[in-house]
């Protein structure tokens, strides 16, 4: 089964656990973890030219699956996702790294985007690592904005 189909078939709990496990094990680029704020949302919306998706709230599971699709562009991350998805849920093993889904998504985004805050407190973004699929990252930003609003 292609990794994209595997990710799309994950239930909400499993998707969130896998995302938390992978994001929680990532070092913060530049040693700084970005946290959600309306200013971050505006900077992301401006940079990627997106708005919250129409049709209501985004679930944590939908957001986690979209973040995993972005992560899966990296072959090593794709292998990790496959391995973590293969752990039977009845094993009772859970992965809780104490980070929320929105924070985990921002960690994923930091692997592609550099977040800078100027002296006035305004955020600017620079895409440093061009993703294979712009639509995946753009979709992730759109879902994050819809989730966090």
C-alpha cells in the first residue's frame, strides 16, 4: 500500500500518536520551538496565500494526517510512519509526548519554513526547504489555520 493511502486510512488517535512521536523526537530548528498565535496564523496565511478552509472546523485527526503526508515526503520519515502504523493498537502502547497537534504541525512546518520575528514582534517566513509537493504544505497550512481559529 502506498504511504499516502496508509496515512489517509489511519484513525484519528493513531494519526495523532504517530505525529506526536515523530514531532516530539525532532530537534527545534535553531533551538526555538514556535507556538501557535494569531500572528503566526496571519504570517502563514500571507506566505502561503491561504485562508481557513470552508465548511467548518478541522479535526485533530485530519490535521495530523495532513502533517504526516508532508512528513512522508522524506523517505526516512515515511519509513518511521510505516513502522509506527504497524504497531497494533491493541498492544496498549501509546505515544504521548505532551505536545498538542498544532504544536506538532508547527514543528513539521519548521522543517520547511524559517520563522523570524522582528523587533516589532511581527513574524516573517521564508521557505527554506522546497517541499516536493507545494499543495501538501499549502493544505497543511490551510488546515492548521482552520483548526486553530
